[in-house]
C-alpha cells in the first residue's frame, strides 16, 4: 500500500495533467455536436468490434454443441429435400419413408485400397448394416458393422464398393467404383460408348436399392479416355466428398429397406 | 535564485488575459488571422512554478476563454497541454539551465525567445483550429489560419512583453 502511494505521488503531476485533459475532452464532446456524433459512432463501432470478438471466443468454446445442432438440423432438411426430389409414378405414388441420422466421424482411413471409417452412432441411434452414409457434399459409404454406439462404414474409397449411379445429363445408369489410385478421384463404369460425355458432367446417385437417396451428387467427370472400340466409356470423376476433411455425416435409413432388399433377392434368383 | 515576481504575473494577467477577452477577440486580420494573446500569460508564468498550480492556472484560463467564446473544453485542452510542456521546452531551447524564475523576452536570447514562443504558440493554435474545425476537409485553409494567427499573436505577445518586462541581469 505504501509503495502504491509512493508511486501515485511520483506521477502526480502527469496524472493531474491527464485528469485535466480528460475533463477538457469531456467538455468538448458534450458541447460540440460534431464530436458528439463522431464519438458515439466510433464508440458504437468499437463496442461492436469488441463484442464480436468476445462472442467469437465464446462461440469457439461452444463449437462442438453448435456443430451437433447444425448436423441435426441438416439431417431434417435433407429428409425434407429427399421427398422433394422423389418422382411420382403415373400408376401411383412411390413413398419411401426416410430418416436421416447425423453422426460424427471419429476414425477415418485414406491410405489403403480398402478403406473404412467409424462413426459415433450405432444400434441405439437406429443404425443398421447396409445403410447409406452421405455428407453435405456427396456420398461417403455404406454401413458395414454396427455396435451399440458405433458403426463401421465401408468408405467410397474401398475398391470393392460399387455405387449405383446415373449420368445426370442423359439419365443413363452407370456405376462408380474406386480404383484405389487417388482419394480424390473414382472410376465411372458401364456408360455405353454411344452416350455423349463431357468433362464437368455430373454423376449422381440413382436411388436404386434404397441405399442412397436419388440425385445426390457423387462427383463430376474429370477425364474421359479416348474410345478404342469398347462398348463402354472409360472415364474418371472427381469425388465431391472431401474425405480428408470429412467430420460430420448423415446415415440414411429407409423404413421399407428390408422389404425392398428381399424383393431384389427374389429378382436375382 | 530570484523570487517570483508576483507583480509581473498580475500585470501579465491583466494585459494578456483581460485585454484579450474584452478587446482583442474582435480583431480579425485578412479574414483568417486572429489574435490570441492570453497564451502569452501562460507562457510567461515563472519557470519552476509548482506544476500542479501551473496546470490548474492553465486549465482555468482556458476555461475562461472557452466561456467567452462558447467552445467549452477547447481552450482548456490546449492551454493545459501548453503549460505542461512549456518548462520542458524552455530547457530545450535555452543553452544554459534557467536560473531566473521569471521568463520574459529580455531574459532570453532573441533566437531562444523566438523558438520558445513561436513553437508553443503554433502548437496551441494548431490544436485549437483543427479541433474546432473537426474532420479532414479544408486542411489547408485551417493550416493557413493557424500560421497567420500564430504570426500575429507572436508579434503582439513579443511586443507587449518587451514593454512590460524588467531589464534582466543577464540573458540566457
């Protein structure tokens, strides 16, 4: 306390000077309209800036919760959107009850030829084997194994996973299968060679076999090999899903999937 | 060391401040140059005067000017700054440490008195006119006003002090 008083005594002249100057400035601001307005504009701007920074810091702490809320909201919206995209058949309406469960990727593989990733939802959340997993940008994989709280998903970057898809421009059915060369690109198969393909054309999910909702963008054509007399094009697409930064995904579950799978088995027999 | 010449201070007050408030405030030269000689009273306050007293005097004189000119805080701000800086500046411009407490143009060498008065006057009017003007427009007009007012005020203050000051024992 003694030291504080000594310090105050040492700087008393400068402190008194500052006090008088601040008083003079206060008088100026209160009596001069121009500075009054400028002061309030500037102080509002500063207040706003400081509040925004504080809010950013607080929001950063709550980022995980916010992300979770956004993922759940996205899942709801995607469910709504999928109904909008469904085509109604002439004989009647085809209804697919679809639920979208948001999940977080807790483990991901990219370097192997058969890659998997793990999500933080399992049986308790309603996940079942065979469900499609999508992201906000495209498709991610298909559920392989499920435990109470976790699921293993066969990634799109798995050389044995084939996804039923469609060339959007011509509506031609095709398949997408990863060729284990790059996590950014995949191979398009079974597009007849008479179909006109261009770089930049979209390849979307076909919606067949009730794994993925239809019309979800898988990627865009990035290269087309010259046709050497084969029946099908040889082309590659750039995957729309960024597997490097994938953190939140949505598991698509169809209410009547089991019934549809059974019917498909019967057709194949 | 000399004692503080209180008679000198009182005369300075009446000549520089009262004269300014009731007579000189009406003078405008060439439509841009004003005359503010009350700053002379502040600049001729004795060197080494109690700093707290010096600051209070500067603030009060500034407030008095503000009251008469309707610009509350403006002259008070600049006056307080000038009295705070004046002793430091005086030590800078004089070649030897100040021995005489009483400052006048006769106590200082001509060049020292010029630099001492002119620079502080320029600073004072720079603050006054720019704060009063506000904003960035009309910079050169304001500058012209600052220079003109500084020159006229300096001339008035120098001549008045020349007539009022006592003969010094030696110049520093």
